[in-house]
């Protein structure tokens, strides 16, 4: 790979460096701060009994089942909502900033003036965003494992690893949706609206649809259900769940990469 091709990835990576650091620090702080209160919940049967008094639909919708156990504590406080949603937001924002945001501001024109195809330029930025997302996910995982050890939260590392990987893949799915929108129509507001809107819609479908007998079957259309429907903090994750997130991500990215060559590039 020559220096020019490396720059197509390295340039966007340098531009995302500060955002990557701050997202990593923020999520690590969220993990550590949440796990730090685990000793107060550890072995508390009263908390679990209190949760059991709530309607079963509410317990399932908000991830409060077995709240006094390590898996239930992590699920209810972190991995049912906050961590996956924040990772998805990070992915969409990073992609938007390096694609539609750069195009709308006119900063992408320098790259487009080079004898390199638009598809390669966009793909380089997608790879850079994926690397940044991977770095954030790895920091998150390390913070989780370190906090578990520091505050004696005992849970199988394999389950923690699979949950973090699924959270990262879910984020990559929404990031690839942002790539597709940016490739088809390079408008930052549209990329953010669709990327973040899809993340919130999927979360609502996964959490609240089970409360309705009519809507409950539609829950399975949500990527959140593909990722966490098997309760990865307590059970081994089926391989199809990883594929269900990874394959559409590749397809959406491909759509965006090919679409960008078939439209006019907007300027600042």
C-alpha cells in the first residue's frame, strides 16, 4: 500500500483523534462509575425482591430482571441502553464528520482533486471510522474488565467480551447506515437524523414493543434484538447474531461507496 493510500485512512484518523480519545474516556468513566456502586448491590436480596414486585413487562422493558446479580446489574445499568446507544451515536457522529460533514464544509475538495476515485476516498474514511470505533470499544472492554476486578463483580469474561463485541457491531451497523446515507445524499443533517433516529427507533422497538401483544412480534425486526435478544451476559451468543449485524453493515457500506460516484458533490 503506497503513501497516498495510507493517507486516505491516516488523514481522517488524525482528524478523529481527539473525538476518539474523548469518547473512550467518557465511556470508560461511565463504566467505572457504574461498577463502583456494585458493592452496595452485591448479594442484596431486597433489591431483587423489590424489582420482582414491578409488572413483568416493565422489568423486561427496562432490563431490571435479576438486578441484584452481576449480569442483571450490568444489563440494567449499562448494556440494555446506555453503552450500545452511546457507541451507536459515536459511530454515526464519526462517520458523519468524515463524510457528509467534510463534503458540506468543502474540506473534501482537496482529496477529490487528486487522481483517486470517490469510492476509494469514501472507503478510506469508512475504514478510519471503523478503526476509531474499534479503539473506543477496546478501551470500553478494558475499563469493564478492570472495574470488574477492582470492585469484585464476578462474571464470566466470555460473556462480557461477547456483549461488548455485539455492542460494537450494533454501533457499526448504525455507522454503516450513516455511510449509505452520506453516499446517496451528502447532507450532514440527513445523515444524523437517519443514523441516530434508527438507533433510537430500534431501542424503542426492542424495549417497549414487548409490552404490547400486537407489537411484540415486530420486536425481532430491531437490530437491538438481533444483538441482545439472546441475553449475552448470561448465555453463549449464537453465531448468527454476529452475522446478522456484520453482513448488513457490509451491504450498507457498499451501497454508500458505490452511490457517491453517481451524484454531484456539494461544495461549501
